[in-house]
C-alpha cells in the first residue's frame, strides 16, 4: 500500500490561501509607506486623527484659504463693510478704514475698536494649542526644507521673556505671528501667559491702527471713495493676478520636474 496519502508528522501546515498572508502583509506595509501615502509623512499628529486635530488643522490651513478666497472682495468690503472685514481677519487696513469712517460719524468708535480686537485675537489660541498638542509635528506643516527646519528649531532656544515679548509685538509687519504662536505652545508656555501677551498685543495694535485712521479722518474717507470708484477693476485685477500667479507657480514646478526627469534619464 502506498504511503503517499499518509501525512507526515513533521510537515508544516500550509495556511489557508497559500502565500496570501505574506502578500497581504507586504501590501499593508506598502500602503503605510510614505511613497504610497504622502499624507502620513506630513501629518502633524501621531496615530489616528481625533476631532480636535481635524479642527486645528482646519483653522491653521482652511481658514487662511478662506481668507485668500475672499481677497477679490476686499476692495469692496474696505469701503462698504470695513467693520465686517475687521471681524473676519482683523486686517490693519480695515481697522484704519473703519476708524476713518468713525471720525466722520458714520461708525461708532467703540465698534471699530471691538471689531478690530476680536478679529485679531479670535484664532490665536488655536495655533498655541496646535504647538502644544503636536509638538515637533508642526514642523511637517511649515518646514519645506532643511534651512526652514533649522530656523524653526531655533525657536526652541528663545528665552521665555523673549517669546513673551515676541507674542506681544507679533502684529508688527515682518514678524511671523503664526510661527510665534506655534512656538509658544511648542515650548510649553503656559496658556494664561500666552493669552496675556497675545491679548495685550491685540489691544495695543488695534488702538494704534484706530488712532491712525481716526487721525486721517476725511482724507482717508476720500481715498476710500476713490477705491470704491475703481473697486470693480481692482477686484478683477486681483482675480487675474491670483490665476496668473498660480499658473506661473505650477508651470515652474512642472519645468523643474521635467528637468529632473531629463537629467535622471540621461
């Protein structure tokens, strides 16, 4: 009688499906690799995103995109709804414009100051919380190269008193307020201390821009009337400018990619 049908005791059991477990495991590894999932390489949090992570990401990235989408309407809002524009983005131009209208009696001065303050301060806490919650992960969002990575890493070495002062004056032109707020949370600055510095800076700069617009008064209103006269053309120019800039940026990116492919192929 042939023994071909008698199973050997030392034979290893063949798993159901043959090599499928190994294939599924390799497929899972490839799906988690940065090349297959680029989002995994830049997401600032570790593990699965929670609701707070998604909210912070929307505030940090989505809200600026909304501001960018509203940019073509700024000339019109600057003339006809400066207080609304103050609430939306706390821009110094809108505060100056609203204060100029307050000087000629068209807008209450307290509303100009209140709207400017709220517009400036309303979302700063989110950047502090993102820095506190994500830690070094925020670098993945803002560091595009090694030079920027080193520059942001230097913020860790700033003394607490200097970071407090930078938070106060973060509304000055030329100071990257967003990075300052992220660094404040990143370096574990207390929320109470951050809010004191941030709100103090918002009050000071709201008053500065309000005083400037109130001092200009009728002169600034006359300038705004000229802007209103050409607001349509300014809006169209902004729209065209945004499209041209986006097209030129994408064109340069494609040229660089093509040049890199040609050099690697050669």
